[in-house]
C-alpha cells in the first residue's frame, strides 16, 4: 500500500517535471514564431510603402512640401534607417533604427504612442475590460447552449428532430452576422424598447447594455457551432466503446451524458481552449455596432483613422494571445486525456 | 466596332478559372475512377437542387463580367472612333432601363411617388408640399390611386404566366431529350421523372427551376414599369444594385480560392511528402501566419494597399479599374491568409500516403518525386481539396460583407452586398424606415450562401470516403 503510494507520487513528480520541461520548450518554440510575426508586420508597414508615401497620404494629396513630410516622419520616429544606422556609434547603430524602436520594442510590450498622442499600452489595459465583459459571457453561455443543442440533436439522431435541427443550423449559418445585429437591434431596442440600443457603463449599470450584444453574439453563431459539436458527438457515438456500453444494457441517456460527453471533451477542448486568450481582443463588429469602448472598437477606429501604430500593436498582441492559446490547449490535453504523454 | 471590349483583371481570372474547371472536367471524363464521386453528386437531390440556384448566380456573375466601353455617337464618320469613359457589362445592356432610370432619391418598392416630401410648383402658380410622382416608376399610370393595384396585379399575373410557359417549354425539352436518349416513349419518360426513377433527380431540378422562374419572371416584368425593390438614396434601382452585387460576392469567393489553392496544395503536399527540414520550414510559415488574427492581418494589408494605390494613380484609368484592382488585391490577401487550414490537412494526408506500398513501389522503380506526387499523391488528396473549396465559398461570401463593414473590404464605391448593408445602417435609423435595400441584400445573399452551403454538404457526402463506405454498409 505504502509502496503503491510512493510509486504514484513518484509518477506525479515525473509528470510535473515533464510538464515544466515541456512548457519551457513550447515557450522557446513560440519565440521564433513571434519574431516571424514581427518581421511580417514590419515588412508590411515599412516596405510595401515608404514612410514618405505614408506621410504624403496622411498630410493630404500631392502638394505637400518636403519639410512637412520630414517633420511628419520625425514626429513619428520614421526618419531612421530600417535595420542599421551607420551614423551612430556602438550599439546605437542597431537601437536607433525603425525596426528596433517600432517593432523590437513590442517584445517587452512597449507599444509606443498612437496618433492622438496616447500611450497604446495604457489604452489596451483600460479597454480590455469592456471587451472581456462582452466576450466572456458570450463565450461561456454560448458554449453551454451549443453543447446542449448538439446533445439534443445527437440524442434524436436520424429522426425528424435531428434532420430539421441540422437544416435550421445550415440556414442560420447562411445569414451574415451583420443581419443578426441589425435585426436584433431593431426588434429589441427600437421596436420593443427593452434595452438601450447601444452604449456602455461600468458597474451594475453595464448589465442592461450587455444583455443584447451577448444574446446576439450567441445567436449569430448558433448554426455553425451546434453543427460542429453535433458532428463530434455523432463521431463519438459510432465508436466501439459505445456499442459495448449498450451491450451492457446502459440507457441511451446515460451513455450519451456520461460516456460520450466525457470522451468528446478532447476534440471540443482543441477548438475551444485556443480562443480563450483571444477573448481579450473583443469582437470588431459587435463593439462598433453597440459602441462599446473595448479593444475591438479601438481597432476599428484605428483602421478608419489609418493609425498604423495601433494596428501594428493589435496584430502583435493578437499573435501573442493565439500562441498562449496553443500552449494552453496542450496543457488542457494532458489534463483531460491520460493517454497523451508529453515527450 | 460599336464597342471596345475591356478585360478587367478579375474578368480575365474568372474566365481563366472557368476554363480550368472545364479542362479539369475534360481530363476526368476519360478516367472513370475519378468520375465516380461526381456521379454520386449528380444523383444527389440536395446537390442538384442547390446547384440550380447556384447556377443562376454564377450565370449573372459571368454575364456581368463581360465588360466593354460603348462607342460615342459622333456626327463625323471620318474621325477616329471614341469610346465612353464608362465601362459597361453585358448585364447592364440586358437590364437596359434599370441602370439608366434613376429617380431623385428613396422610393419604396413598386412605389409611384417619392419617399420624401418636396415642394412642387403648381402649374397655375403657387406651391404645394407633397410627395412628387416618380419620373419612371409607375409613370404610365394616369391615376395612381385607382390604377396602381390592378396594374401591379396584371403585370404580376403576366409575369407568372410567362414563367409558367417558359418552365413548361423547359420541362418538355428535358423530357424530350431524355426520351430520345433512352429510347422510351415520351409519357413513360415523364412518369419516370415524376416518380424520381431516373438516376439524375430531374424532378428536383425542375422544381428548383420552377421556383426561380416563378420568382424572377414577375420581378422582371414588373421591373419594366416600376422599381420592384425600390430605389436607394441617389435614386438607383435596388434590384439592379442587387444583381450587380452578385458578381462581387462571386469573384471574392472564387478568386481568393484561386490564390489559396496552389499555395496550400504545393506547400501542404511538399511538407508531408518530403518531411525533414522542408516540413519544418513550411510548418513554421503557416504557424506564423496562422497566429496573426485573420481580420487584423487583412486589415493591415488592405491599409497598406490603400496607401499604395493612393500613391500610384498611374495603375488605373477609370473608376471601374480602380475598383477592380482593389478587389484583386483583396482576393490576393484573402487567399494568402486562408491557405493554412487546407495546407495542414494536406500535409497530414500526404504524410500518411507517403508510407503506402504503391508509393514505396514507385520509389523502388526509380520514379521521380515530381511524378510520384502528380500520379499518386495528388489524385488521392483531390477529395480534400474539392471539399475545402466548396466549404470556403460561402465563408468568403459572408466575409466580404463583414470586411466591407469594417472598412477593409472592396472599394466603397463598388456595388457589393457589404456596401449595401453598410449604407442600410443609416437608412434603418430614418423614420419611417427605409427597409428595402437591406431586405433585398438579405434575401439574395441568403439564397446565394444557403445554396452554396447545401451544395458543399452534398459534395462532402459524395466525396468523403468514410461517409460513402458507411452508407454502402447501411444499404
């Protein structure tokens, strides 16, 4: 008994050690990817168009004086060489360049300032809360809804309930998300006056602003998600262990909710965990339709105002969050699936 | 020549894609094993029913892709011919008055009066604030109040009758041809069609055609006298704008695929087949691209293209060419950002196929890598490619609307579903509401995407080897 326990704890220690080394390796693997992302954005923003072109467009038209262009570039810090500054001494040869000051600095989450002179990092920290207030409930409540619907369809598989459910899903998938938002705002806010049409407030008051976007967010992706989870369940139901369970005389409901649901968690987790960190970014169209001061509307404003530093920062942040999501997915795998070993 | 043909970039690519599809079909015709899944598809009711609707949209898009510049009329024949600045398409000619008969501003579907009140000068002096009559919509009615309803009903009935006649002619033609080919009697063939005893579900095809004809024929007949779906802010006919939007959606969906396919296929198969450092390099590329959120990468690229096009005005002469160039760039960007999913699938499949005995045998016989890939790997991953293309179609049509809303879609002056919806946002805030452009965009887009989705589903069922085996086991 005691021997068994030491063996168990020894395995735990070994597993824990494995997880740490594995994590370190994954994080190291993320570094070249982030460097790649950084180089792509750098090339996109500084090689496709020269800073001179961007200055001319920002200042308006062709009749812009050379001094104005130079001043614009100096204000933005775009008047330096790309990678290597021959006029400087020592390490300033590399640090006093566009790449170092605009792109490399993002690795320490120094995003610089936006066109209206505000610090992008601070802006992101204050704007992520409204984004999360919409994205987290949409994600959690939505997940519960989709899985429930999918289980119902899987339970009634190959009957009229299932077939009409799948048809309804395909129709729901074929409607642009814009129509869900416009329709929802019109019906609930304009016609029935249940909640305000758009806006945001902090604290308890936020609730009345949040209900509609969250509900629309859930409804607009109900078709694709329900169908996706249904496919996972159906695939799981066709496996041998389900037949064994049935042969043992278990009820269909018990098989579905205990056996199938548990085993389906593995494919579900792959799709779900990876997007959790990206919830920070919020949804572009949702936030702009409902005027929610989150990161999504921040990005849209930046796109419309052609504020390149903000767009660059969001691209980098988005990739960091995605890579965190990938690492989290791997960890979640080992937690739910004892067969997966990290080596 | 009365006109000068204009081949826009996207037109050329669309027709290139069409000829590639025809070439693909000719290549397969002599290979029955490749043809088998397509034969399954041909016998699927869902596929054929949705294909009829899809064919309608594709036809409109193709007709709208034949561009030309009409010759300006000039009194002196000796002069060198001059052509209009405006580029028209064959569709513009076919719909004729719809394009040119513009009203002053908004008018409701089938309306005879403008949507907004205006001050009108009365013939006997004095002014009146009223809803003025439309210049074209219902202009033939002497007294709209009493004549309007009977006239609309008469035209609808005429349209329906026209549709029924057309459909009957088509049904007779199909039955006649089928009867000749099978050598049966006409009545017998008709009953076979009616009871779905033919291998090809002709009844489903004919029903879908009937639905399209009975909807379109009244619309077309009414459109000769009225603005069937109303007019927009600058008085353009909404029905015309909707028809024009079809081409934009279709182009985005197909051209982005054209960019994505070679990238995904070549890189995916190479990664799986060669393995080693090739695999590592390709995996690194797609993980990096994949880690950037799609919308943001598209937004960043489109922003840069905007700057590029603003600083290089020499690339285009007319507005149509500018719109076209931007559309082309957008397709390019969408293609570059969307190849990673298919690439990963193909890599996995090629990894498995590499270990198959017939590939090993080919290696042992000294067959070159290129030949092994083209003879043994590519045909065996074809089903994955076909399914991915079909599934992407509807996703891309929907993406266009969202991107145009965000401001990184097609040119704001181009007619597209996204721009129509975008404009409709402000119209919804008016009181009373201007609902018709949104409703038309909604209806046409829904039918287009839904038929694409249904077709893609049927295609997947026909091509997915797992499903085919399962259904065979059931039967």
